[in-house]
C-alpha cells in the first residue's frame, strides 16, 4: 500500500499547524528513513503564512503557502488527507469543503486515495450542492468507508462531522461505521439521503437533526 511505497507522496491540502503531517511521519517511519520521508514523501500546504512559517520551524521541509482552490499544481499525490475549511471566511451559508474534494480528485494519481474529515451533512442534505457532491463521489463505487465521528472526537467542535476514505483503486460496497454499529451498503444506496439518514439515526440516535 501507499504507506510502504517509498515513492508515494502524501499531501495535506489544509495543513494548519501540521497535525496530520506529524501523524503521517509517525506512521511512515515504520517503513522508511526519516530524512526520506520529510524530503520526498510528505507535503503540507496552507493558506496562512503564519502557519506555514510555524511548520517550517518545526522541521517540515515541503511546506508552501497555497490556496488549494485557486493554485496550479503539476504534481500528483498518492494520498491527500486533510480537514478542510468548511465555509468561506466563516460564512456558514457558503460551503467550500466540496471544492477541496473536487480538487483532490484532480491532483491524486489514478489509484490514489482521498481521506477527508468534513461535515456529515453532505450525505444527508438535499441541497443542490450536496446532491452534486454525492453524485460525483458515487460514480465508480470508489467510496470505501465513511465513519460517523462522535461529537466528543474534537474539543469545541460545533459541526457534526464524518471522515471518509475514497479510494480510486477500490470498487465495491461502502462500510458506514458509527459508535454503535456498522453497515455495508451497495453503491446504488450509499448516497440515497433517506437511507443514509435512517442508518445514521440507528447508529447514533443523538445525531438526528
């Protein structure tokens, strides 16, 4: 898999202070030399100059200031993993996390993975924006797993979230995991908002609404 591949490239497109980068390095050192990892495998991007400077001081090498939604990128990544901004400049009515996902699809290899923490409303809401994202992610049956995150997973979190693993090399059913149960769905059902809403409600009753 990508973790064992010395030529694999991992990107956090919304790196913040490098939390995911540190977790990646901790896992990758089980298989690779540390200098090789920080120089050739882990790439961190963030729109904030201050956060980028902080990550450089910590010791990350491949760190750049980048607006993921507007910048050009000629490199392909095997894995993109991140927790993107959910809305534009704090405006709760303007969602942008889906635009990050579309960009990741362009910037990952043909067998690449996209692992994202994001609001779980996208697979339950019937807004035109969320319907478009569901249709996009349903094509090809590459959605490998969706985990419904407990509301206690992140301190001070105000948005109900999930983490999904979209794997271009995978075709098959989708595992939906929650605190109180797991479900496996066929591709034609995975993005039916009513079916998923019913499942989420059964997994964690307090997630309703």
